[in-house]
C-alpha cells in the first residue's frame, strides 16, 4: 500500500496464479520424489485420494469445482436444508448433548443418569429391555429426572411398545403431561430386522409403531415415535453413501406405513428421527450429515412436504479400538466436532472404553466434557454451517448425495428396504464394501493408531465390566481393529501360557544411521501382531548373526538395512540365520531385481509399506506355532 494509492490491496501487486501454474509445481515435486512422469491434469490426479463410493478427493479445489450453490445448498432452515434444519442452526442453545446408558441395574443407571444431567448432558439415550434397564424398572432409572426439562430417547429393540407405555406411565406418575416431554420412543422395526435377521414380527411391529406415532402426533408433539437408525449399516461395514441410502429407504418405508395409518405427510415426517454414525474422517462426516438433509428434503418434496430431517449423530463404534483405548478420546473428539459442524441436532460421544465393556464414571465424564469443550470453549455452535462455502465440502456433499441417491434407487427398485434386507441384497453389498476396506486395513493403507501403527505391547490392558451382549442374527458388527485384535489375542495367549510373547530377532546390518529407519519400521509392524522385536546387538554380520539369533530366544528373524548393504550381505546373513534355526526370515524393504537371489538364500517374505501386514504377521505366528 502506498501514499498515492491507500486503498490498493496488497494482492494487486501480484499476478493471479492459475491451475496450470500449480500443476507445473506439482510436476516438479513428483519428479524429485521419484514418481512416474506425469504432467498437467495427470500430475494433479497423482495426488488424489480414492474414497469409497467411487469418490476421489482432489488435492486442490477452486470455485469451478463447487456445485451450483443456490440450487444445491439453499439457506439455513429452508429446503433443501443442507446448511441447517433450522434458520438459527444450533446458535441459540447449541446442539443436544445426548449420553447413552446401557446399565441393566436400574439404581446404578439412575446414579449415572443423574450425574450426567448434573454435569452438562441435556438428554438421555437409554437402553431398555434386553441390553438395558428392564422395562418394569424404568421408573427407578428415571427417578429424579425432570422429564419436562430433559429429553429421553429410548432404545428398546423389540420391546419398544412396552417401553413406550412404561415411559408414559412414568410421566403420569411424575405429573408431567405428554405434551411437555421431548425425545423419542425409538421404534425401528426395520432396524430391528437388520440387527436380528428376524422379519416374522415385522408387520406387527410396524402396526405398533404407527399406533405410537398417531399417539405422539396427537398428545406429544415434541416426542418422536420412530427412529431411522442407520448405525446397523455403518456397523456392518457399509460406506457413507450406503448408510445414507439405507436410511432413506427405511424412512420412505415408514412414511408409507404412517400415512396409510392416517397421518398426514407433514405429521408423518415429524415422527422420524434419523441416526447416523460420526467418524474421525472429519470432512466426510460433515458432508454426510449435510447430504442426508438434502436427500431427505428431496424425498419430502416428492411426497408434498417440506420438513427438515431431525438428526442424531453417534460416534462410530467401528473406529473404536480395544488396544490403546486412550486414542479413542482423540477419535471421538474429532467425530463429535464433525457431527456438530455438520449440523446434527443431537450428538452422542461414546466413552473411550465403550469397546471394552460398560464405561466407567471417568470415561462418561470425558465423553460429556468433550462436548462441553466443543460447545462452551470452542464455540462451535455459534456459527451456522461453518464448513459451508468450502469448495471441497460442497463438492464432497454433492458427490456423496448423488452416490447415496443411486443406492437408494437400487433398494427401491428391489422392492424397498424390507425386501432388500430379506433377499440379502443389503448384506451382500455391505459385505463387499467391508472386504475392500479390510484389504486396506490389512495393508495399512488405512492406519489405525495404537493398533496397526505405533502399538505398545507393554501397555497394561484396560479392564471393564462386561456389557450386555447385543442382539445378533442379522447384519454383522465389524471393527477396524478386528484382524489385528485376533493376532494380538494369539500373542496374549502365548504370554499367559509361557510368560513371554513370540519374538522376532532384528538382524540389523551396518551402522545405526543405515539400518534405523527399516529397523523401526519392522519393529512397528511386528508389534502390530503381538510379536516382540529383539534388537540386540545393534548390528550383526554373517559371522555374528547366528549366535545373536540363538541368544535372542526368537523364533523368526528380520533383516534390516539399506538396499546397498542388502546386496553385499543379505544372502550370507539370511543363510546363517536359517542355519541357526530361524523358522522364517523376513527382509524389510522391496527386493527389486534381487528377489530370487534373496529367496534362494533363505528369505521367506518381504515387508514394506503397503505390504499385506496381516498376512505376514499371521504367517509369522503360524510358523512359531502360536495358537
């Protein structure tokens, strides 16, 4: 800025950059990194990341990449409700902080419920019946709860009708009119089929749910009778678009039932609350919630209504780990942030020890405080749709909505959600998606901190009281850590039986400066399978390797060094280790042209970034006869 032109922006002194200039810079970086030659758009594409549902994340977005803003996003509180279901978003009172409780003892449940409500929780998500408080003891669990102030969402599975009657009875006993209560009765007949695989009671459950909806519409306008729970599809390994598509098909099925039972379309839409998973993939979660509102707005519009989707976001159980569970605090924090920024009306942050059993008081405190910090200190609710206008988020929202709509149409063409579940169409689609993701997890293309990356074998296990066994028989429940958890369980069994874990000797060649990188990599990979690395002495050669291996007490060995030293020493060292009794010899790095020579010398497998880690570790435990 100068005295002659005080209003001249600083940017005016620089020429505008264009995409081609940026691509040329990318080309230079790719050449220096040793990547294949790529120019122009191909260079940019080399940096793209593939997601599920055929979506690719580009390294750079501009205004040209965003969909037509006015048509795709609208305004907060107006169709298609992408930006928010209400004009004010969550800016007035923040989103609803909803804590889950699944204690079977009604008095213990009551203590936990009151502690949460006294310390920042604004509503309850209460498991009732199998897996929670007995229906007959609901009054005890809600003793001291002001039902005209705190919303209650019931999760009663097949007992939803009895639980609803018990809830209305509790309200009557407290002198609270149904019209003063808020929350949901949790009727979800199709979700129950997805969980249990049983459809013999579906017609009766749908009729009972419609009856509850009529009652709520007439007596309790702030109480929603039905939940459209998409968690069964997420927890079976489904992608974001598959989760959305299944929720749309379920919602449409419920609209058909409710309108057939005499409710108007607006009233029928008002009886549904949609439940989605929030993951540690921040932008995908934000886009999913925004896309969900857009998609449901399209359904409502086609049915002659203009009702925003009511959303309850729950941090994903698929992402939670049983090993190093403290990292779950980071995962749930990002997921909770994403749910709030994405515009969820209610958010449940599961405690970090949820995968281990019943959460303790400390874990519940951390879960509720996570949301308190996001709301009261980070002020995330003070801005409506903070991600809106981001070219990346808008494009991702649009692509996800289109992919989900395509899956929804497939389900409808197959006869609807009930028919798609009964035929196995949904289960097969989700299983296929999970197989592909499992391959990424096995190859560590999708790393899991504390499990497949940076595991800590010496960490004491976190023990919790066993949780009720969830309903089974329907769609499976998967976790990202399951393949590695199975390997670690084998190692734990060896430790319990013999007092030591299976071991692998790190045969490091040359000075530390040469072998440290690959020794660290191999150590990290081995520990992911519960195999203890032994790196003593620091360096070996063909003459000392055999004696060092025998002294280590290991069953297998892994060569670690540079490609140059491998060419000089790897064959002799591998042969020496095999002669010393190594049941398997690994080599850290890609073999290149020397593969056959290394294999002839005794190298059994090669470990490198992107290799099948689960396959290698399984083989290693097998040869060491770890059951």
